[in-house]
C-alpha cells in the first residue's frame, strides 16, 4: 500500500472528528480552519477507498469501515508520539535506557557501589548492566548491542573512543600462613609457574598479571573467575593477583599491597566513535570520576 500523501496530521484530523463527532469542534481542537480539515479528511477517504464518516445535518457518524480505521489510526499516532520520547534530550541524555557492561573482573565489584550515584545523577534512566570478556564487549559495542563499556586499556580496536576513569591497584592474594622471604613484588614476579594462579584465557587480567612477571610463562593453574581463584588460594594452591575492588575477605586468605604503578590497571569508559552522544558519554565519565574517590576504596581518579 502506497502511503504517499498521507501524514500524521491527516490521521489526527480523522481521529479528532471521530472523537468530537463534529467537523467544527475537531477543527477548533486541531487549530485549523474547518474547510481545510474537511478537505484533508476527504483526501484520506479517497486514499482509503471507503467513507470514514457519515455526515448528517445533526452530527457526524463513524461508518463500520471507519471505526476500524479510526482505531488503528489512534494506535499509529500513539506510537508516533513515542518517537520523540525515544530521542535523547539535554534533560534525558540517554533516553530511557542505557546498556552498560564491564569486564567481568570489574562489573560485579563496581556496579553495586556505583549504581546509587548513577541513579541520582540520571533519574528516570534505566540501567541495563552486564559483564563479559574484553573481546566480546568490544564486538557487542561495535555491533550496537551495547551503548558503553567499562574496560581496561590498551586494546587493539579502531572505531572506539575511551575516557580514562581511575587507576585500580592490584593486590597479591596468598594463603594466610605464607611467609615471604622477599618483597611482595618480588614474590609475584618470580613465583614458579605451578604456584601462579591465573584466570583462563580471554580475561585481560590474565595478560596483565603475566606482564608483571620476570618469567612470564603461562601457568597451567587457572580458574574461571576471581572468586574461584580466591578459594584456590585459600586452599593453599598458590597465589594470584586481585584488583583492589574485588578484595573481599575469604577465610585463610590475606591480601598484600603491591607498590608501584606497574602493579595497577587503568579503567576507562568506552563508546563508539560514530555515536553522536559523545558529550553525554564524557559527562557520564566525569560523573564516575567524581564518585570514584568517595565510593571506590583504593582507586585513584584520573583527571580528564
């Protein structure tokens, strides 16, 4: 069916006449002259090929065929009004929903702390939160399935803009009874491969942990999550690297501070370079930075 020549305004005229049962009242409601409104309604009837209204000297009656058309026209107009609501505005920069995901070694520990301040800053915005590995998050972002991601650079991907948020230190997690003959930094960098517990391949934290080693051979001792690694450590299986936000108490496990910039990671907000909402994402990054110092223990916000 060719819709050329039929506008939302024409449908508004039809619905107004059906509601008011009067061309005069409908014209007044639509702020248009009665002859203009009548002409547009006739145009719709001609396009449709049936009479929508039965005109009498006393009132306007909606025909049988017209009732079905008016009902659907009302639905079309209701949906059309949602089009503007779905477009971001300065008052609602991300519309009604923001799809935000983080790397899995960050999301479960960051989002519970951060969500309250985000809701205060963006009232009415629904946050759809998730987590995953770096490669998949980048793929989902570029495919338009995510609006933004919280990630740890560097990564090799064009078409993505990042805004650094904060530096998060790493801690050495070791069995509570373990004694050190050297500094904690030296312990990790020289730890034998069979005592070095790592996340499985695909986690950026695995590569970061190996980069801090003097002998960066891949360990055959690995776990699927940070929580799994913690319990392996508590059972005396070895040591691992844990980001500061993930350092929760586990029986028979202790955390030891690692000194130096080498033993930390940068967390950044990333979005598509083609996304026209750059100013909104930069404001979101600023909001997270401002919150980080007070609600995220141990991290250091990065000045923009």
